[in-house]
C-alpha cells in the first residue's frame, strides 16, 4: 500500500439519464463527447482550476463551474461553441477518484 495521491487516468461513470442521452446522440455528437471524455479523464485536475488552466484544451471545449458560487461543485464542459455539453462532478477519493457525468446534451 502506498500513500501516493491518485493520478490520471480517472475513472468515469455516467448517470442512467446521461448515458441514455449520450446513446441517443447523432454520431458526430457522440464522437465529440468521447473526445471530451478523453480530455477529462487524462487531465491532472478535471476541474481545470486557475487562470488559463484550460489553455491546454482543444479550442472546441471549455470547462467552467456550473455555478460561480460553488467552484468545487459540478462543472460544465461546453462543446463546439455550445452545440453540446457535459455536466459532471469530480470526486477526488483517495482510493478511486471518479468523474461522474450527470447530464449530456447535443443539438
């Protein structure tokens, strides 16, 4: 057993509703969501805290807190200039940190 902090890749789970929404998306939407998923699970901090912290993200994705009053709460990943988004939480548990997608949307 080690006391090292966990590091990426993070686990990602979906609520049943978010998974149904993802499965109902057109192929181009699913492809972009999967690309955003790859970015989130490999990020040192999926909440991209700090000034210009998301500068390393592709131009088609931005991450911000869902509510500015809760910077540690749910975050939204805006995709393709607002054509879609993922709302997710990140729980940095010691044993198994996990990202949970609670809403997926594509127009």
